[in-house]
């Protein structure tokens, strides 16, 4: 581990060395998502696009479950490394890897067993059920590989291997992008082809990470020989991992709620929102990368009780993240017509998608505040604060806002709900930070 990078390097240098590979991974993941959407949209079948959008929360659910062991494990392990307890960190990394894989097997079984009721719950109807089911089935079969890929990609950064983490993620995404046109268009598999390409990409990512952990890592492992773990250690991982996963679970809830509230206005509105959300992820994933890329740096210095360096890191994180959010929101707002048109040459989709995308940009700076604060709570092992923020922005707060806004303002209320939720949750983040971390580091 490059201890100087954690302890002595200028904050901006250490921050970008950790964060930039994560951002690059996020951007590549975003590109593959957009390529996925592009080839699906090129079929010209609105029902197919809507069907994949309806099934998309299931994939987000898997990412959320992977975060239990990836982000939960990395939070605990980075603090252990800061306390120079390397052997304990290695033991916990073994648990995280195998627990993630077993979780994936269980999830696959449940999703396949209850496929039809889940799809109806997500908003599928007679027109979209066939396509939603095709995508859902293969994504469910690949659950173990999707969930496990989130674990080493996060854990490797605690040892300073941010570039290796990036390499594994990029490898899977590139393979996915190469296979997308083959399976979707050439072989004519449509929605099923998009899902199969995604699963194969995740399998390749997993193989790379296993090789790297066995061949290059000194403080992390996948070797179960001599492994043991206590209930308290599992509880510590879960205390941070579950709130971290809830963020993505709430994203699934937010997507599902949005789709259901748009259904009365037509499947073209659901399809347009699916495209707008994909484009919006340009900003969100970049911000997530910069916020959570600093997690090992924050966790290490919190564990080492280096308050002076920790304060400097936090000031830099908030300042840079908010500036980046403002710039991204401006660019996407100006480019909204071209971005929507790039996916689907349909006047109705473009007319609906442009205001959807622009309204999502209103709350982007507030999203930045929420993301950085959530990362700080997770890094420091503050489970309550992490949990409250995780269930708010696209969960409890969003559900309350969209129910009220849809009733009072109809279609426009549905479109503005996310931005309003972002503002409210940012206010909550400021209050929680002031009552918790601020007092501790002051």
C-alpha cells in the first residue's frame, strides 16, 4: 500500500489519484449503458425501449446488493489499514467476496421464481411484457456475476490499486459494448441480447479481479484457507454496506415510481424518461465517481485519527464536487435536444425527453452535497447518517414528493419531483453533517 499517498501527498494529488480512475470507470460504464440504449432504440420499437426501461431497476437492485459487500467492506477495511491492522483487513476481504457470490445465487433464484409478478409491479403491461421479460430473465441469470463484480472493484482501492479497479470495470464494459450490436442487431435477440452482453461483460470483469487478487494483491485475498470472521465484524460491514446499498435500491424505487406515474400519459413518455435518465447519468455517475473515489482516503485518515488532513480533504471534496455539478448541469441542459435525438429520431420522444432531462439538472448541485456527505458518513462508519441519506433522495423523500406533486401539478409535477427531492435531501445532509462529523473533526 502506498502509505505516503494516504498520509503525506498533497490532498489534491491524492484525491485525483484515487478519484480519477473511479470517474473513468463510471464514464465507461455510462458509455456502455448509452450504447446499450442506442442499439435498443435503433430497433425503432417503442414498446421494446419501454420494456427494457421497466426492467432496468432489477439491474440497479443487483448493484445495490453488491454495494453491501463492496462499499461496506471497503469502509471497514480502509479504516483497519489506517490503524495498521492489515491481517484483519485481508480476512474481511475474503468474506466480502464469497458472501457477494452467494447473495447473487439467492437473488437469481428469487427473481426467476417471481418473474411475472415482479414485472407487473414494475409497470409492465400487455404491450411491454414480452420485451421486459426477455431482458429480465437473462439479467436475473447473471445476478451472481453482477453482484460479485462490485466487491473487488471497491476493495482494491483500499490498497491503493485504483487503476486495477478501473481496468477490471473498463474491461467488462468494453466487452459489453462490442457484443451489444452482435446480440441485439446481428443475431436479432433484441432486449435479451442486451442482457446477455451485459452478463458476459460482468463475467470477464470477475475473472480479471480474481486473477489480480491472487497474483498482485498483498493485503486482500480470495483464498478461503484459514478464514474466520466474527459476528461483530459481519455486523460492522453490514452497518455501512446496507445503507450504501439502499442508495441504489432507492434508485430502483425512484425509477419504478416514475414509470408508474408516467404510464397514464403513454408508453412514449416512459420510453422518453428511460432515455432522459440514461443521459442524466452522465452527470450523476461522474459525481458519484468523484465523491466515492475519495472513500479510501477519507476512511484511512479517519481511522488514523489525522484530523488536520481529514478536514483538508473534506473541504476539497465539497468544493470540487459542487463546482463539477454546476458545470455538468449547464452542459447537459444546453445539449438536451441533441442528446435525446441521438438515441431516437422520434419527434414525440424528443419533445417529451428534453424537458425531462432539463428538469433533472435543476437539483444537480444539491445532489453533489448529498453524495459527498453520504460518502463521508460511510467512510467514517457512521451508519445512522449514511442510512438516513440513503433512504431519502430517491426513496422516502422522493416518494412523498412525487405523490404530492403528481396530484397537485399532474405531468409537470412528476417531472419536477426529482429536483425537489434533491433540494430537500441536501438540506438534511447539511443538518446531519453539522450535528455529526463537523463536531467530531472540529
